[in-house]
């Protein structure tokens, strides 16, 4: 199908939105296309410019999510109005977990956990995670998984055995073989040490210790520290003891523990001295208040403290929300005498107040009061949507904001959120955003498909303040076409049977500013006969 792509800089979708002076390059505010009318040859206006609505489509199908089945991805070469989707047999991993015994290996038959992390092969950036416990039978195991590219780590219940990792790509209907070899006892050497608060004083909370290499990759599993004595024993691969240095990381087992995390480095060729957590002080309660740029209280802002504490460890406090009057109160450890802590404040979605960080000193005193934290303004982003006719406003369209990444000179923006109000009767919408890169999803209505746009909000130049709202050019929604079909189990186990209650998601793979990513076009569930109906963009 012939295309009529827009040239040069017009293909920057919703280009990086400058926050500088009014004389900024007008192309900084331009989008790749604003309506299907700007696209030729039957193309549709997508977030990455004009494109064929039937191409670059990937369908993610989870046959029965309630039964714990995992996703399979199917590439659709040419999307049709009637689209049958054939699921292969559930993909799986199988293989052997064996342990070295002298010069031979035997099957390992004790409990293990497989930690699987990675992403889809066909949908760039779509993360997939799985943790599964099992007991190999004479070393053999089999485990259903989703399709994707994974790092798989086996963790034995026996903490003296180190984690062992490998990588695999899993495709629909595929059974991949993946074996793990655990080292023998003769390849391991015990390392015993103590964790103390100060000389001869154990830490009165539950702690764990783990050995890491120079890249902070694990050499061992985490092992517990005896609370009454501070003693611990690690089993290290003998080869690791030839390294110049090994890191030992001490962490509390509970996120609520008022104890820091601390990283120690030691020469394995030398005796291990006690790991001293140092004098990190006693918990103190910090109080303060969060105000917006208008000096009015900000309610429901998330607040926490983090940084270096006495003894050199790192600590992050509990996360609390401000009250209606903007006040907050949290427990923390006092800051190190030579370094302050960082107070991070994230106002709720919809607030005009921006995410703010402030360096504070937390003294070793009861209930210190932090001066009022005054947040700056978020960037106002306004725009409007039109129905496919181009003359009528698209009212009542719900909007979801997805955080993609931070931009240089700013913090990671707030988490994904639904905009409280959709488009008004005139099709207009207004957002308050921190600097960052976002995808805006405009939800589908009864007769129109969902539409996405990607925007980048840049931080203001140092010494300047954000100015007038950023006005996005209006754009027109695409027409929708009804796509129907059936999901069938086409593998040897399904023999063409329908797949009821299956989750079906349609994605379009796009290239945005040189980065491969995805847009979700639609999601639905199959009926008892495996049939589905959804609405997708068309001309």
C-alpha cells in the first residue's frame, strides 16, 4: 500500500516540547501528523506518523489468565476485518537441574525457585516476569512460560548453593531445553563473619548478607544473620576467593526496619574482620508541610527521606502521604554529620505542584521540624481532540498518562495515572506534568478506536521559571473499523478447540525518535465460543 509520509522534522510525532522563551523553534511544538487527512494512500495518523493500519500489528494472547497461563505473541502480516487467531501449544522450559559430585553429576531433587525476567520478542519494551517454585524429579523439570527473551536464574532452597543463570528465547508452541549445573561442595568454601552495630554489639533486627562481584552481580544467595550474635556463614565458589575484592551487602529483611543498607568491600585473601554498621543513631520523627506554588497546602503528596546516615550506610524512610493541611510526619534515621539527606516530594496526579527534592539535615533530636517545602509549578499541557469528521469536538474521551522515561536534568516523573477528567464538551483537555517523556492514551469510545500520542516535556533552563501553558496542536481521531474473529487452540493439545475467556490485546510496533516501542490499540476478552470483537483504526 503506497504511503505519503511527512518529510523531515514533521516525523518527530509530538516533538520535544520546549519550555524556553516564546521565540523557541516552532517545529518544537509540531507533531508528525494531526489527522488521517494528512496521510495518503489509505494510511492512518499514528503516534510515529502516517502508517498502514493493517501492518506492524502484534497480538498478545493469554489463553486463560485466571488459570495462570502465560502470554503468546502473534505477528499479524495483514490485519483483516475477520481475523482468526491461532494459538500454538503453551510454550515451556524443560531440562535438568544437576549438581556436581566429584567428577560426575547427579540430578538435584530438592526445592528450587526459577526467576524469569525479560521482555516480549515482538513487542519492544513489554516486560515479562515470572517466579515459580518447583521440585525437580530426579533432576528433571518442566515449566510453562510466556513467549519472550529471558534471563532465567535458579535459586536452590539450600542457601549454600549460589544462583545460576542462563538465557533463552521462547517462541509460540516451543519447548526450550535449559539445563542448570550447581557446583559441588568441593568447589565451595565457607566464609564466616559477624555483623555488628559497633564493637561487640549485634544489630537487634533481622538482617541478611550477600556476596557480590565487582559489577555487583551476586556470587551467593542471601543468608540470614543470627540476631543474637551477628554471625553469618556464606558459601563462596572457590574461584571467587582469587578475586582482588569481594563486596558484602548487608540488608534488613523488612522494609520497615529502621536500619540502613551497607556495602562492605574486603580482600578475600585476608581474614574477614567484623562488618560494623556504625553509629547510625536512633529513629527520629520528622515533621513538615508541603505547599504548592500558590503557597496553598498540597494534600496526598508522597514524601520520603533517603541518603547517607551515620556509619556510612544508606537509608530510605517509609513513604507517607500528606494530610489535607499539607502536613506530614515520618520516622527516619538521622543524617550523617557530613552529609544531608534528600527529601523527595511527589504531589498526586492532577496537582499543579511539581515533584520536588530538597536537601535536609535530620539531627539526632526528637521530632525535628523541616521548613515548609514549596513545590514549583508543573508544566500545563493543553490540547483538543476532534472527531474523524474534523469539525466536531471529541467530548468525554478518557485519558491515561504512561511514564516512559526521565529526561536529562530532571527526576523520574510520577507513575502512570488516569486523568480525572477526560475531554470536555469542546474536546479540550488539560494536563499538569513534570518534565519527562510520556505516552498519552485516549481511550476508545463505542464507535471510535483508541489513539496514542507521545510527548516530551523538557525542564526549564537553570535560573528560569516555566512560562505559559504548552498548547498542543489539535488533532483528529481516526475512524474505527470493527474487527471480529475467533481464538482457537491450534496446537496438538487443542486440536482446533475455541479458547474461551482469553485475553486479547492488539499492539502496533512503532519507531519513536530512534527507539522501538509499542502502542496498545485495543484489548478485549473472548466469549465462551472463543469469539471476540474490537475496534481498531482505519481510513
